[in-house]
C-alpha cells in the first residue's frame, strides 16, 4: 500500500454489513475516481478484514456500494496471496468443481458446503489505476469467486440447494444477529472459523 506500509496499518475498522442489509443484495457500480478516497477505502477494508479475522472482504460488506475487494488468503499449497482489485471481472473459472466449507463475515458463525471451481482468473485494476490480473487455485480460487459474487449482490448461500440450503436457512433464523422478519436468505463472507477459511 502507500509508502510500502503494511496493508490496513493506516485504515480504520468499519462496521460489517450483515445479511439482511440491502447493500449486500444490489450489484455494485464501478469505481470512477481513483483518488485518495479510494485509497482510504482499500486501507479500511484491509483493517476491517484483519480485525474480523477474514481472508477477503468486499466494499459492500462495509456498506460502500463500489466494485472493490481485498484479500489475504492462502491457496491449497499454503502459499499466501495478498492484494486488492478495483472493478474486478471474473474472466475465467475452470478445473474441477469442489464442494468445500464456505462462510462469510456477513453471515457470522455460519458455513455450508458450497461448490466452486478450483481455478479462477480475475482482471481489474489497482488502487492507482494499473491493470492487474489475479490467478487463483484451490481455496484462493474460492475466495476470488466469493468476493466477485459479493459485488454482484450475491452471497454463498445463493449457491446452495436442497437440504444444505434449508439447513443454512434454519441456522440463519436462529442466529443472534438475524433481524426477525428480515430476509433469511442471502446472496455474503467467512467467519468464526480458522482464518484460512473465511472471506
């Protein structure tokens, strides 16, 4: 980040948007201003992600409807991937489809087996407007797909069907953070699990 500092070191921790917040359900518009406010947002996203012990975080998860996400996530070989993407596009998903545990910082305390491709490619820009391409395999590919979903107004729960979806919906209804009468189903990130399994 700025002046080679640790990502998030100059950021502030923002409140997380939880499932039921309308900001999580709307596709985010693209960033058009690559100025200091965007740099501050990226710093805040890192600070908030680390405070919540996540591996990825999208801007709408802190109530900002813009196409930005950050990540600090290992792949299946335990190689660390650290960065951010502005105006990301998921341009490729391939390889085998794997059902693995997935959770979300916007659905705290919950998880469900969710199918994802084990390879993903995201194209976008850095906070300074430079083009960037990010390749992910294994768990990092899951993270990239998860964060791109967020920016489309989707959460991992939307990928579930059958008994997995019914079980997660029951757990959402019982969750302490759930708003009674609010939507039980999300289109959200990863929490209350070891840091390498949350986005």
